[in-house]
C-alpha cells in the first residue's frame, strides 16, 4: 500500500489537505488511495489532477463521494483518463445521492466541489452533465461540452448516445439531420439480409463495436429512470403549443395554418 494511503488510514492522521497532482499515478494507486480516503474523517481537500487515473480509480472515488466516514469536501480529478466507463460510474453515483435529497452523505451530500474536467468522457459526458445539473454539489465538466449541452433542445438531451457527434458537428455534419428525421423514415430503409446485424442509430461510425455496445447499454441504464417522464412531458408541451397556436389561427384567419396542421399531425403520428 502506498505511504500516503497508509497515513490516511492511520487513526492519528490529522491531515486536512493533500496535493498529489502531476505524480504519474495510475489505477492501483488510485484504488488504494480511494479506499483510504473513504475511511478518513479529517481530510477535506484532495488534488489528484494530471495523473493517469482510469475507470478503476473512478469506482474507488465513487465510493468516496458517498462515504459517511469521509470528511472530503473538495476533490480535483482534472486531466486524468477516467474515460466513458468512469463517467458512467460517477454519473450513477451522483444521481443516487441526488435522489436521496437531504439524506445524501459524503462530498455530494455536504455540497462540496468535484472537478472532472478533461477526462476523455466521450458520450458519457452528457449523462454526467445531466446528473451534475440536478446535484446540489458543485461539479465542473469541460466548458465546451457543457456549452453544447446547455444549447441543446430537451429532445436532443434525451438522446445521450449522440453526445460526441453533437459536441463535434464537424466530425459528422449529417448527424443533426439524422437526429431530427422522423421515425417513419426508418421503415423505408432496406432491411439487412442474412445474419448481418443492423447498426443501431446510436452506433457512431469508426468506433469499435464492443465498446459502442457497452457504452450504449450503460448510457441507457443511467437515463432509463428519467427518459420516460421527460419524454411524456415534452410530448404534452408540444401538443399543447400546437393546440394553442391552432386556436389563435382560427381566431385570426378562420382556420388553422398549414404549419399548425402539419405540427399537429406530426405529434399525433
């Protein structure tokens, strides 16, 4: 076990702040350190920026975020390699603690600060941003991705698997059109023959198949609890807006406009 981890697990440890940035630390160190911090009742600030911590470390620090023994209030994981799997793990932890409300514990429960910028989250950045939006804690994600997420429509936010293509429109210029294409367009596409599998709409081009399937399944698991309620709400809002506009058109012109009729038909379909 690393010396810092042994010191943190000591009952006589009075350490309040620890800076281990730029130390080339990898997952074995991150796992042991996370375990030690989860049991330490004095440390309030930990800086692990600019290391090589990956998905295994994110699991260790996910336990720290919800540990009732830990006194941690500020955790800096900037510029590591937590990746998509790490982002999913952290987003699940943040969501669980947010649902607990006033009963939340650990760093998230005490409304601390969690800095996760520059961690190669990929498509997992969107569910992570969604979880961060609802959390009372101060959670920092990459500014460029956060800006794109904030500018996206509610329906686009429901399609978390398209996060990378939305954040980087130059990489796939036709993706925005595919996202807004009606579902009826899929019926006109030729079906795959033989044993060939159709690539799901969420599968990005040029990405390893096994990684994509794992990521899509993980993302679906994260947003499943929110998707149905949000989608129903958006449908109700759009139908109501179409109804209001049709009433205005009838009052002004004696009949609904072509745009309103088309909008109502698309919602009914």
